[in-house]
């Protein structure tokens, strides 16, 4: 199937473990890059004057591009060389990181994040696809487990590393930290990786790729702009309508293709469809939560960036613990029961979190964050494995690509929709009486902007109002998260076929914020 240009027999080269170390570095970087920006956003909002909508774009530019290009990126590697395209992806990611570190305004940051999304889309599928050329069957499972663990570990490390960097350096350091790891992975790829191809893989469909990127981009744009322009605004409605048309055209084109990039026929399999929807909705909730919580911890409660990152650890800790416990739980109770239980716990945690006030102590926040992490872990791991286990062998590649794409889309829409809900609720509740009109408009852009304006105007009442308004908006977001989680649990309970097979291994190779990012 694959053509290897190096002479070394698979699994015999002692340098393969050094190569794996470099791949681990790249996946670890992608893992914490999904969450590191969430802690940096409040600081960047204050220094760059970014509104809530602009912060959403800084987070979503990466995710939208990542989701749109991941499938064609994998096919490019199959046809033109996996090593070549992986090294190219690492180089693009490195260039985007440098551009982000040197950016001095919001459009430059958004552009840099989009470039990083291109690199990430190449790195993620190709890091795993090169392993068969390095490791024999006896070692391959271990190698995949090491890479998956690195990606999963990156999620909780992101907020902590980001917080430490922000406390000691300028905000651009959260981008610059990617450079040494990407450079190490590039060197390993050039000197250690064998070249492999699969000439029989489907060709990259440029039209489908363009339809995916344009449709997702317009959808996210309309959702983010809606709070400012209004949902009935012609631009908002036009963007939503155009996105719908483009995505429908994508579906029609892919259904007619002999070898589609997006194998939508798989959605006719009930087990795949229900599990994929559950995993996508979980990522919707997780990405939205990671977007709205750091400003509360930083602006409302007054913690520094490192303190904010550390205070997010209960969420990540609960997720990782539950992800490890999911396999034996499924073996004993069945996937449907475990996924339903995880979604129910997530709904309860979100309802509990909706009771958070500006005066809530951190103990209460840590409690519902831990519960939310447990719910995430028990829901997403069996759902992902359940979806993949329904695929026939000849559809495993296209099915896993479709599943990962849906997860990324869920995360992007979560940031856009829940962030827009937060923005609208915050602006409705914020009392800017006594401020000049221009200052009042600036204060409405975000809770960070409101604090800065109030401090310059010596208006403590505006700070108090901003804290209450933001907490009210966060409560609305958490209520929606609870409803989405509960609806997902009912969906799984009603339609997921009963099965008691245990998952082979938690699939954490694609980060969850795939998170937040």
C-alpha cells in the first residue's frame, strides 16, 4: 500500500524512538495550543483593545481552518509524501507562531492563527500516518499510545504554561513557545523520517475544500457578528443563508463523488451518526466553556494569568481521569449507559455552574469544574470509540476523518454561538450611566474593556456592574450548555444501539478544543 523510500526495515532503525520524541513534541504543542490562547485572551483584549467578537475570531480562525483542511491535508500526504507534507505543515505552523508573536493588532493575530490552522491540519493526521513506516506491529500500539497521551497532556498544560508566560513575558510569548518544538520536529522529519505514500488514495477535491472553508467561514462570521448587528440584519441573514447553500452544495457534491473526501454515506449508519453527534455536541460545550471561563477568573475574580491557568486544572483533571476510567466502565455497563451518564453529569455540572455569582468562592467553582471534566471524559471517549467501531475496514480512514472534522466544527460553532450569547447578555446588563458615549461603547466590548474604561474614569460602579453583567452572561451560556448536554443524553438513550463491547483505547489523538481553541 505505502511506498517507503528508505531502505531500513520497519521497526529496525534505532533512531525511530528519537523520531517519535519529535512527533510527540509536535503533538504536545498542538495539544496545549488548543487551550493556551484561552488564558491569554483577557490579557490580549486589554492590550490590543479586542472586543468579544474579535476574541472569538482569534480563537475560531485556527479551528475553522483546521476543520476545513484536515481531510485534504491527509490526502495530500498520501499522494505527495507524508514526510514532505508533515515537514511542510510544521514549517507553516512555525511561521504562523512567529507571526503571532510579532503581531501588534487584532487582524494580524487572526491571520497568524489562520496560518497556524493550516499547519495544524497537516500535522495532526500525518503524525499518526507515518508511524507504520517506523514501527512494526508489536511496537505500533505503544507508539500510538505515547502520541495520544502527549496530545491529551497538552490540554491541561496549556493554561498553566500560558499563565506562567503571561506573568513573566509579553502576550506574544504564548505563540513563540511553539517555535523550538516545531523546529525540533522539522529537523527530525528531515533527517530521521522515511518517506511514504499511498498513490491509490482519493485525489484532493479543490471544489469541495473551497465549499467547506467558505461555508464554515460564513457560518461562523454570521454567528459572531449577530450580537452587534442583530439576528435580523441583512448581513447576518445573508451570511447564514449563503453558508447553508454552500454546505448543501458540498453535501450534494460529496454524495455524487466515487471516492469522496467527506464520506457522508456513513451518516446513514445509526451507531456512527448518534455517537458522532454526541461527540460533536460535547466539543461544542467544552469549547464554549473554555472561552467564557478565563475572563471570569481573570477580570471578575482578579486572578493573574498563571492563577487562572491553575484554576482550570480541575476541569482538565476530571476529563483525563474519566477518560481513563471510561474503558472499564463501558466493559461493565455498556457504551450507551456510560455516554448517557457522562452527558447527565455534564448537564448537572453546567446547571450548578449557572449559579455562580461574582462573589462565589473558588471552592464552588472547582466543584462544578471537576464534575464537568468527569462528564466530558465519560461522554466523549466512548462516543468517539463507538463511532469508529461501527466503520468497516475499508471506510476507517474516511470515517475517522469525518468524525474529527465534525468535532472541530462543533468546537468552532461552540465558541461562536456561546460567545455571541455571552456578548449580547453582557451588553444588555452593563450599566454605563455617567460615562461619555465613546467610553460607554468601548466598555460594552468586553468585561476586560469595561474594567479598563472604569479604572481610567474612576468609576467603581461600572466595575461592579461589569462583573455582575459578565456573570449573568456566563450563567446564560452555562444554561445553554446544560440544555445541550441533556438533549444529547436523551438522543443517545433513544437512538444509540445497545452494545457492550469495550473500546480498544481512548482516542485522544485529536485535542479537544480541538478546545478552544
